């Protein structure tokens, strides 16, 4: 799950709050007061941490496979999932996320980073995949490096 730690004094770290997820947290990214967690077999969990002592659920997206990684850009979340590859989600209403598009990346996306109109996916089975996410409903692979 999620543990919120106060590190304002690095010598004395204090746990503020805990949010237990139903899965196994694999990756986390925070935007504003919302924390996005790639929660393995539980998909994408969104947690409102505006009160760090009592975080609460802000939404959930159940993916088909196992969620390993997540990045957020604006109102979009990019979820790396073992059965789908890279899923593009509209998170403008975190309580009701909507899948817009998906592109297969090779099998085991372990890291995703979005910059501009491109998503860079490190896939354990297929190397680095570069995805054009300009069309949210139809993301397209535009390049790759298999590491060879």
C-alpha cells in the first residue's frame, strides 16, 4: 500500500498516514493531492492525500493484467500492464477513470515515462518502446530498441 512519511526533518522521519491497497504496489507517482499507484493485480489505485494523516480512496481502474508502472501527464494516466501493454486513461474524474486506448508493448512493461506526445516504455521482454500518444484513443508505436 501507501505509506506517507514526513521527511521535513531528514534526521527524524515520521509516518503520517497509511492507505492499504488490495494489491501489491509496484510503482507510484504523485500529482497534486492525488497519488497514483500501479497496484499489480489490483490495477490503478488513486489515493487522495490532501489530509496526509488520513488518506482516502479517490478512484480505481481494474486492468486486465498486472499493473507494473504508471506515469501521469495532465488529465491522462499511462498504465503499464502485462496483458494490455500501455493503457491510456482519462483521469479527469479520478472516481471514474476511462480507458481511451491501448497499445501492446511486448509483455512486461516495467517503467513508463511520458514527455510531450511520447511515452517511453521499458518492457522487460521487448526493450524500450516509444509510443506516440498524440491520439489518445489510438496510441501507436513509433520506435523501439531491443537492447541488442
